[in-house]
C-alpha cells in the first residue's frame, strides 16, 4: 500500500471518527502527529483536518451570533408593537380619536379599530 493510499484512507477514517468517536479521534490525532511528525503528507492531512474543524467552529459561531442578533431584533420589534397596542388601548379608553392614535402609535386605523372590540 502506497503512501497516497494510506493518506487517502486516513482522511476517510478521520471523517467517520469525527462523527462517531470525536474523543478517540483527538487521541489518534495526537499520536499520529507525534509519531509521524517528519512525514509531510500525513502532516498535511492532519493540518487540513484542523483547518476544516476550525472553519466549522467559526461558521457555527457566526451563525449563532447572527441568530442571536435576529432574535433580539425580532424581540425588540415585538416588544415595541406590544407597547404600541397597549398605548392605543389606553388612548381609546381616554376617548382619543382613532386617526390621532394611529399618528402617535404607528398602528394602522384598522388595527386600532380592531382593539375596540
């Protein structure tokens, strides 16, 4: 079995182990790094695996941050809308005209009319 075939098979094994046994993969990775530290081809495989892992972690981190920002923005928007509806109800109870309520709350006339019920 040639070096290229070994490197190719190791790459496949790493991908399988990464899904099935990530802790064992870490131990094997350390062993291979230490044992074959002078072999450039094997070092390349190990480095590529680490780069892919770092990229995946970075992508996941960026995705989580984006989702967090979107959820915060959505939550703020819902909170603002809830506040506008509560203000409109109070204004209606005080007898303020619907058009004026719409002007101050940003709600549509139809939305305000539906609050009368």
